[in-house]
C-alpha cells in the first residue's frame, strides 16, 4: 500500500512537471531560454524515490514528449530515460552493499597513502568514489538536475551541428542559462515535492537530516 501511494505521488509530480514545462515555462523565459521543470522533477525523484521510480517517470515523459514535440524520431523517447539512468548512477542513494564496497576501497586507498605508495590530492575529497556516505539531498538534487540539462542540451547541440547549423558562443551561452535556470528550479521545487513525498516526516521520525 505504501509503495502504491508513493508511485501515485511520483506520477502526480511527473504529470505536473510536464504540464508546467509545456504550459507555463514559455511565459517565464529568460533571454528566450527556459529551464527544465522536467529535469528538476526527475532529479527529485532520483534522490527521493530511487532509480525505478525515476526510470518509469522518464519513460513516461519521453513518450509524451515524443508524441507532442519530436522533430527527430525517437529522440525524446531514448534521451530522457538514458540521461535519467546515467545521472541516477551517481546521484541516487547508495545501497548498503555499495557503501560497504566504497568504504573498503577508501580504507585500501588510505593504506597506500600511509605507506607512501600513493599521494592524496586536495580535490579527491570532492569525488563521489572517495565518500562512503551520500551527499545531502540539497546538494545532489540541483547538481543532478543541472547535469541532466547539460547532457540533453549537449545532445541537441551535437545534432544541430551534424545537420549543418553553425555553432557559436550564443549557443553555449543559452546552454549555460538553461543549466542555471534548471538548477534554480530544482532548488525551488525540491522542498515542496519532497514534503509531498513524505521525506521530511520520515527524516524527523528517524532523527536524520532535514534536507
């Protein structure tokens, strides 16, 4: 019953994200560029509900987008699920087995450093493979949304280049605006969506972090 309730909530978030994207965002464009409510919602589902919910949501959105807007056959139907699952590999919650494997690798790395057979660099602490716990959702959700938007826009730029459209700095600028816009949307939508999914009540009950 709990899984069914969560699935219905995830479906509602997905449907609302699609409607906001196609009906509202065109009125909120900045410099002719709109952010992606869809990627913001998918990032929230990846972090809050897991890979299965996010994959189903991305397939649903991909199929609807394919029916309504696709100029290239199968572009949306393939791109949305693939980008979602690639992002989920890095931003979804780690399983207990993954945490244990990561912890063992970190311990082995520390042994090599202590024996002088390897060097520790300052930037290594920012790499996911050097952490045995998940980053806070407030960090992972906007980062995931930004990465997804960047990947999709990169695919579109490559496609435009292949069909003969001249690429310039204006295209890179628009891609950057879209990325920042999507990250901001993810930060705005994160709290109400996660509250709707019941994440904060569970965190409070378990004594965990609020975000």
